[in-house]
């Protein structure tokens, strides 16, 4: 399927060339062994969810091809499996994505309580992640409801797919929030790092501390507010 692989390779090339940002040291409040647990689970769950969304998109293309007489559309979807197989693929991946992505959000909330003394703060990344998880749950509910049918439910999965893309790209690169330490905005990261050193110079770099020591040395609220102005 070159029509599918070609844009995928182009997007991968663009992401590697334009969206790559060199990782910076994590600020002291976020230095924890929970990093690989939270990030790995979220990335794994998001990948499964995106695969489910692609399955629903291809399913709708196959359904529309069967209902229409467009030769161009028939040429595109001819190599694809049947509509039933694509729908089953999207459904099964969504079943796996819902708990996996949900666990990633829960692990992040546990980490947030350790770093920021609150489980949930409605940060843009948190809010959109929760919205995405709800949409995947809505898709599974709609897919299991006979009155909806697989075709209508597929549109819900596409909405979840679009929300996930929005969360992974727009929220990371454009919206300012607590998750902007990911490194896609180097200027904002530098300003916040400098503000941390000016506000809390004694707490600016204790990489060797234990988790308990870091909890006792958390930034106070005034320092945190100055970092995110």
C-alpha cells in the first residue's frame, strides 16, 4: 500500500527533522523513578489508541467504497481487508488502549502528587488526556450498543483519534502548561530554569537526593508561580 506508507514515511521524516528537540535535564521537583513508568505507559497506550483510530478510518473508507461508485476510492482501498476485519481491528485495539492509556494517566497523577502536592490540576495536557480517555470509553460503549452500529461508532473513534493527535502535537508545541518541560519550546524552558535558580537557588540542583528528601525540599508556591508566569 504505497499510498499509505508514503505519507507515513514523510510524516516520520518531518517529525525527526522539525519536531525533534534535545532533551534537557528534568527540573528537581520532577526527578523521580516514576518517569519511565508514566511516560512509557502513556506512549504505549497512545500508540494503541492511534492504531485503533487508523483502523476506524480505513473501515469507513472501505464502507464508503462499497456504497459509492468512485473509481479513485476503489483503487485506494482495494488492497485493504474487508470492512468487518477493519472494524474488528479498531475495536480490539481500543479495548487495549482504554486501560493502558488510563493507567498512564493514573501513574502521572501519582507522580504529580509527589512533585506538586496535588493529584490533578486541570493542566491542558491533563485535561485533554482525560478527554481522550473518555472518548475511547464512549467509542467502546457505542460499538457495543446495537442501536449505534459499527459505522456510527467509528466516527466516535475518529474523534478520539483527532483528540489524541491534538494532545500529542498542539498541546506539546503551542499551549503553555506544566508539561511544557518536554523540551519543544526551548525559550520557555530556559526562562523557567533561570527563574527557578533565582527564586530557589538552594534547591536548584539536588540530583542525588532520595525521593523522600526531594519531597521535603519541594518548591514553595511562590517559587512555582514565578516559574510559570
